[in-house]
């Protein structure tokens, strides 16, 4: 509801992981957690298919272009632990 949750999560991660800006930028639930790999990726509810996400713009595009996602959908974003110290401690962040 445009309260800056994604912006706060990005600040906590010290990286621009989630789309943020003026207006409603997140249309589903986002779960951010660390991965031991070097590549960021996402999975959507109901599938374990890994979709590569190299940039925030790619993430935003993937979220808006997926017709199966609605306001109750869960998208898991796996961000390299090597790029974010908080995620090395198995911290999981949720955004809506």
C-alpha cells in the first residue's frame, strides 16, 4: 500500500533488491532469502522453476509479466549471500 516497505528492505540489505518507487510497486508477497550461489533468481508459488534475476528491473519485469501472479501469490527471491551480510545469517524478509 505504498508505504515504503520495499525501500526499507533494500536499505536493510544495503542493495537494491526489490523494486521501489512512487506508487504501488509490489503486487504480490515477496520473500527475500539468501542463496549460497552467485546468481540471483526467483521462484513462484506452485513451481520450483528458477528464473534468473540479475537486476531489479528484471525482477520487476518478471513480476508484472507473469499472468499467474495475483495479490495472494508468493514469490521467493533468492539473493546471493555474498552480496548481503544480513542474508548470511539465514534472515528471511517479507514484503507485500
